[in-house]
C-alpha cells in the first residue's frame, strides 16, 4: 500500500481496519437536500480507507462557502478557516508537518476570486496538498451571486441584466500556474471521482481536482449535459493516459491535430483512427493538456474533458524545504544557540 | 608629528553623503571599532526609501549617526559634535542640526557649481562665510583619495569610490579608534577582489595619516571605555536581535520555528536573519503576500510549530482578518510589526509608533490580542522571548511592536548565557479531557485550563484527538459550531478574560523616581525609552525631580499601572504618534494624562522632551 502512494510515504499507517463509516463525524450535515456536496462527501469518505493512513494524520482545511463546511463532517483533524486562504494555511502545515496527508476543500469563489492568489502560488510551488475545488459556478453560501466560473451573461441576484465578466476555466488556469497535477471530475460519478482521487493522492505535490458540483438551489442543472443519459456520452470526453482521445455515442468522435498545430474534435470516420491523438498526462510540456482544456464550450458544455489532464513529477516544495534544511545541518552541523548569540565580533568588559 | 590628545566623555558623529557614498557601511565600521574599545554607544541610521535616489539631491542623502561615551548612554544624541558632509546635499540636509562650534568636515571636491545648484545653493557655503559658526575642515576627500591610489591597479571610478574609507581613516585617527577590525573586515569583504581590497586598505591608511599630518586638525580625541557591567559584549541591531530572540524562544520551547512573511521595510531583515539560520531547523517561507504569510504561520501553529509572521503597518492591515482567525482558533502566533511612518505607504524608512491602536483594535469583532513592545535594539531579543511565552502559554496571537528606530539602531549588548534563558512549555494535549455521561472519554478542544483559561493545543497526528475547529463561534468547552446567543456572550467574555488574565504573569510597572518625591511622571512605551531616559537625566541634573516609567506590556497593562498613574500630579506620555497610548490610558483609568507627540519620522530629541517636561513643571 505504501508504494502505491509515494507522496504519503512519511504519513503513519493505520494499525486498525477503517471504513467509510469511521470518517463520518458526529456533526449533523447541513447542506441543502439534494446538494452535490453530499455525494462528494460520501465519495471521499468511501475512498479514504483505501489510503490506509492513520486517521489522526489526515487533515482537511477549507476556506468559506457551502463547500468549505466539508471538514466539519470528516472525522479527521480539520480547520474551517477564512475565505480564500486555505491553500496558504495548508502550505504552512505541509511545510512543517511531512507526516500529514493534507486536503484543501474550496469553492469556485473561494479559490478563484478571493483566494486566487494563494491557489496559483500553491500550484507553482507544488506543495504536497490535494485541493478539491467544488465548482458549482455560483456563490452558494451568500445566496446566489455569479462566480468567476459563471458563464458570461449569467442572470443572478447581483447581475439582474446578466453578468459581464468573462469566466475562468479552472483547468486552464491551473495549467498556466505551473500545476503538476490537474484533473476534473463530477460530483455524481463515484467511480470516476474515486479513480481521480486515487491518482491525486498518489501524486507528490499539489493536485488540483476540479469537481463539477450541482447547487440545486442557486444554479440547478449547471452540469446536466454531462449527467443526462441522453447527452452525457455525446459531450463528455473521458481522458485516460495513453489512450486515444475518443468519445461520443459509439466513440464516434475523437481529437486530432490540425495542420496549423492546434487540436480539434472530429468524426473519427472522417479522419481515420490513425489521426486520433492519444492522451499523454505525463508530457512535460503542458501544451496538449492546455489545448484539451480549451475544447469545451463553457455555455453548452460540449466537448468537456474529464479525468486527469496532467500528472508530472516535480519535487514538492515542502520536500525541498526539508532537504535544504537537512543539507545545511549536514554540512555545517546543528546550530549552537550560545555561539549564535555571541556572533562573530565580541569583546570583554572586565 | 604627535598632536595634543583631548579626552571627551561623549561624542556624536554624523556621516552624511549620497546614497551611493557608502555612509551606512562607514558608520557600521566606525561603530564596530568603537564597540571594541568598550565605549557605550547608540546608533541611528537614516536613509531614503529609494535604493538609488538621483545622485546629489537632498532626497538621496543617506546618513548614519553614532553616539559613544565613557558612560551609559541610551540615545544616538540630538546634535552631532562632528558632521561629515560628502557633498552639498548632505551639508544642506544636515547643517541645521549642527550646533555652533561643532566640527564640520566637508568634501570640497563635490562642491562644484553644478552640485551646488542642484540643491539650491546660490553661492558656495564653504567660501561665502555661512559656515563661520562651525569649525570647518575643508578636505578634498575625493581627489586626495584618487591621488593616494594612483599607483594602484584600479580605475579612477573605483579609486573615487574608496573615498568613504579615506574619510573613515581620518575619523578613526581623529577619535583614536582602532584599525585592525576595519582591516580584517575589508579583507573579508574584498577577498575575491584583491585590487579593490588593496585600494580600500590604502585609502583607509591615507585618511589616517592625513589626520596625523594635516594642520587642519590640531587635536586628537579619545573617549575612555564606559564602566559597563562585566561580561562578554557584542554590538547588536534591533532586527537581528529580534530574530535571535525567536530562535532562542523556539529552542527553549523545544518547538520548530516557522516564519511566514512577505518582504517589507523595515521588517525584512528579520526574514533575512532567520533565513540564514537553517542550522537551527528554522523554516522561512516567503509568501505571495502578507495574508499568505500569516496564513502559513497559522497552519504551522496548528501543526505545533512556534509560528511567526513579520511585517510593518501596511502588512498588518492585510493580515487583520487572519489574526482574527487566530484569535478564534486560539493558536499561538507571534505577529511582529516593525512600525514605520503611515498612513498607507507613508515613510517606509522612517520610524513611528502609530500602529498601537491598529494592533489593539484593528480587527472585526471583540478580538483581544496581547501587545508588547521592546524598548531598545537589544531588548528586541528579550521581548521576542516574552512574546513567545505568552503566545504559547495562552494559545493566542501576540503583537510584538518594534519600530524602524530600534530595528535599525544598534547598541552594545551583554550577551546572555543561553542556559539561563527561561523555558517555555508547549504542554500539548495528549489524550481525552472530558468524560461523557455514558462514561466514554472524549476530547473537547475548547475546554480551558482553569487558571490561564488557555485551551488545549491538540496537534494533528495525536491519536484520539481528531476534532474540527474554525472561525465560526464554538460551543464553550466542546468546541462544536454554536449560534446560541448566550454561548456567544460567554465565549466573547472568556476570550477577553483570558487576555486580561495575562496580567497575572507580568511584572508590575517599575518607576524610576530617585528622590521619591517627583510630581511628574514621564511614561513611555517602545523605542522612546532612550530619549525619555536621557531627558529625565538632564532634567534631574537641573535639580528638578522627575519620575520615569516605561511600559513593555500594552495589553494587558501591568496590574499596578492605575495606582502609578494616580500617584503623580501630572503624567506626560511622549509618543511618536498623535496620542495613542494616551487614549488607552484615559479610557481605561479615567486619568488626564498629557500627550507629548511628534511624527517627524525621527526619534524624539532629548532636548525636545526636556523642554516639554520643564514646561509641564511650570504649569503645576
Ligand atoms: C472576507 C469575506 N468576504 C466575503 C465573505 C462572504 N462569502 C462567504 S462564502 C462566499 C462565496 C462562496 O462561494 P464559493 O467559494 O463558490 O462556495 P460555495 O458556497 O458555492 O460552495 C462569500 C462571498 C466572507 N465570508 N469573507
Ligand atoms: S446553496 Fe447550493 S451549494 Fe450551498 S448547500 Fe445549498 S445546494 Fe449546496
Ligand atoms: Mg461556488
């Protein structure tokens, strides 16, 4: 088990068998009935036992928002912090405590509006954090204002005539911020989410997992095209490392390179199977991952890739911090307080 | 040629030049030699916010003042006995501080028509008689340096740059300072540039022998060592002292030290100093902004580190919300605010004490935070340890209010014996602390220590203590989310009572009232200690009794403060703000203290304070 998750090699293992039930806290869950957050919670609780970690060495840190109530419901260590700052707080914890498995829970507003700065810096540093971004394309907790992922023109309480802001694509943003692991999954697809969480947990460094989450009160049905039996297969592009990128009913669609070097969605029949490109999540160059992230239509959700866009190796920031410190100690020996206080230029008064 | 040697008790020197002239380094070197001779000393660097302001302008003048004496001193002095002015701008910016009869060394080479015009001199002050009140030594510092270095393998520009060493040599001779320290300093600094090293050494020697031979200086001075308590000394500046205090505190607590910080003048040197000390396991995190700096520190505190964030006023403003979170989470955290002139960007390189009310009240909700302030550069060390003690024992963020004056100023420091430093006990929670009605044990994260009201510090990785906390109001004891009105009222009062109770562990305020019958008390806090002390000394020498007391603890105040205030007919409170401590004292004790204030970006001059004290006595 240890070897499956090299990123968790320093985290103590549980010495008793634990199940999903052990991860349920005694706090009553208070999301609106039908909220997508419920399924994410139960998916995470069902997945965690697989890691085999001591429960007391798992920490959930969140910001503010409906989604950020998540830690209260997990029977682990947890902190519900302040709006947007969870990645910063988690960074301090990760740097000082390599023996913890640290998960950040955040919303689209929490991580992309007020906390945008901390998100991009956590990603570029590659701190050993697993960030689950619950994207419902709306501000839930403050009762339904548009968010940075809301589609332009969105009518909300704060934009009765339609929003004018152009939206963020969280996957594109993360890739631009030098993220080493970027994935997208759906609240309602336990199997898919579990597989994505598994890969995220194994990744050393920051893993950003965007989870499309339905807010049935303020933005109901935002992801319906990806969920309805009718449309689901037609719009959802499931990315699997090493496999040809094909989707649609009967796998009739695929992604190919155009002559000018871009990529586009085509009918496989029209170009032939050989012209369909394969997904390479391990490619050093983020070009393909970025291009894939741009294929989806933010309004109709056509051509929406889900799965792991990018998963590359780069030493985590917290590991580098520890290595630098131990390297200095090895070279110079541990510090001696008295000689530090004395400094190099002293004199005696007798 | 041997000259007459005159003994002095106390000397104040100011080196002033262009930002590029190396005045800070010259001052530092002179300070080092002076410290080595056993004088007591105090320094005041004063430099522009711009890295290289336009050459030759008033805005680009960088100065370094140093007082040294054969007795105990607490300030860098009001007025210099000797001013070294490397160019017309330096002369113009500093001449008004120079008392009649003082020595003035000017670098005549820089007094060109163009340079004079740049700063608005219509005639050359060296020649027009306007410097008559002073003892002027017109020295062609630049050309004499170039001349002395003509046989050396350096360019004219490099030779000119060595003029600060020439000046240092001259001043070192004039005040009978040593040369060894400077020689070994230069050897180290220019170890990889042998030509530059040779030139600087030669410039220093040339300045020295110029002093010996020139007729412009008829006497040489000496200042005997001060009778300081015996022991090992070093010279220390406030920011490094504070950093050492943090390292010592972490060691005394047996905790790793974590700093989350974003660079800002005048606090950055604490970050730099700590970053040099990985040998002590110190983790320094240069964050993307000050919110992330304090956020990371909160995360580290949650994990059981001694967590610190360092900044100045504008950074505190950004950190406010997170500090409120730390108040609510009740986690140990040290917030260092090296105050500078405000509001907004204000005067980045100048000093002020105007963040006291920000530290006290700059958060939403009832959000009490202990505040303590060091009173001198070396005191930053001890104040940092005390801040750590309070933070850890009471599980609370603590404000440590330094300022630009003590952060950059220096003084000799009797190096403490590391073995005698106080221990700090983190006292981590290790197991359940509450028994349910059915007899099972559980952990309550907000069950308080009955004496200190501190909650348990239960860090991740401790089996059986899994719990959730956050910024939402918590149920008293059990710690779960609670919106109950009475519970909130209880929690607000408990948090306040916890901070108020810290007063039980801090010493009473000590009043220095030598005759015991003074009518007037001068009460200060923070970096005004030196100037106030000097002003009280001077006043007493005129036969007038005056008492002095200095607050290290601004929140909570020492228990006896109310009694002290009421036992004097008049209380004067000098502050480098518009009366912030005064406001707190009036509000808390209903006493009519008198505010003396000045916000010029510079420490009080003792003479200003003497005048204020004298005026106050006359109105009694
Ligand atoms: C400093 C601060 N500003 C504003 C708020 C109000 N606020 C709380 S949650 C939120 C937006 C939440 O949106 P999102 O992150 O998408 O979370 P969701 O509720 O949709 O899960 C806002 C604006 C706050 N709590 N703190
Ligand atoms: S408002 Fe929306 S996001 Fe928030 S709990 Fe209700 S359904 Fe979920
Ligand atoms: Mg949202």
